[in-house]
């Protein structure tokens, strides 16, 4: 179990870094991150790939309350199918916060504090043990 957790942590950090790096390398004249270059690795509401129709229960919902970001993935939590992790990453690739979930958790909900004065893009991720890695980009 510990090796699995370490693998997931390293994988999420790597994917988050790739996502943010690609956005930065694309230059300021690009409006949004072009997710199609990560098709089949990272899924979004607009690029659901092989998981077409699964975005509503996998893309994290975002609520901003002052300097807190609340992530919620409206997904059942069961022994064999559940949300494993949420991560919040800033546009420089810094992990603001993360939370690991277990099949016995009632819901996949996490709260993360944004650094004081931060303005810009944030990336919220939700990882499902069956339907892979989902990302939502937003601004504060």
C-alpha cells in the first residue's frame, strides 16, 4: 500500500509539473493550455477521451471562499471504485495542497488555502482509481 501511495504522489506531481510547464513554455500569446497534447493522460470536461460521459463525476467542482479553495468530486466512494486524490497546483507548478482519500471516506472533498495575495491560474486535479486523472483549470 505504501509503494502505491508513493507511486501516486510522484505521478501526480509529475503530471502537474508537465501540465504547468507546457502552459509556461507555450508563451504568453497562448490563451489556454492545449490539453490535446496530453490526450489519453489527462482528461478534462472538454477532452474526456476514452472516458466520454464521465466528466460530471470526475472533474472537480470548485468553490472559492475568501482565500480557500474547496474541491469536490461528486463521485461514489466504494471499495473497488473511488476518488484517490485531489491536488491543487499554482501556475508555477507549486503544489498548494493535496488530500488522499480512501474507499471508506464518505465523499471526495478537500479544502486548500491559497497563498495570501495570489492571483492567477490554478489547476485542480481529481484522480479516480478506475477512470484516471482529471484536471480543471481556473483563475482566482
